[in-house]
C-alpha cells in the first residue's frame, strides 16, 4: 500500500476541494483508483499502485492551487483537471484561473474581456491540452 500526504494551508481550501457531499474528491478517487482521507488540513492519498497515488496527489495539489487563488471549483474544472493529470499537463491548471470562464469540449478556453465598458467572450485559438 502506497501513501502520500498533502498539507493544505487552510481548512477553507479543503472545503472547496472536497465540494458538496465530497463530490470532487469522489471523482478523483474513481478516476485514479485511490482513496483520499483527511484530518484537519492533512490529506492522505492511498492505493496499491504508486502511479495511481502520484496521479491522485497531483490532482489534489492542482485543486488546492485553484482554491488558494479563490477560484470556484466546479464539476467541469474537476473533470478537465483529471484529463490534464492523465495527460501529464496539470501545470496548465494555472491557465484556468480568473480570466477563463469555461473550457469547451475540445479543450479551448473561453475568456472574458471588457473593452470600453462592453464585455466580450473570446474563444482562444489554442487549447490547454495541446
């Protein structure tokens, strides 16, 4: 049994990471075949497979970084983050912050801009997954 411990800065971040009824963590557990437990600000990711533990821990760390920036963590971000971790590109999670309102099914971010008092939604031509 392999185990990895992750420490969060604040309990409030864990509330965002876990989501309603722990739905975000359950998705990560199912996606990577790990078990995640917490006590205060400490999270433990356990599984038989070391690679699964590593992937699950990277996903949790990425969610914690989003929570630390004050980002709302929703179902779409969790699913997209799981895909990024599987592709080994979880460092791109920082691109999801603040200016990205959503990500299309093809992985392209939709950005919000304000120009002269008018709000524009712009589809970027690159994708996070490429």
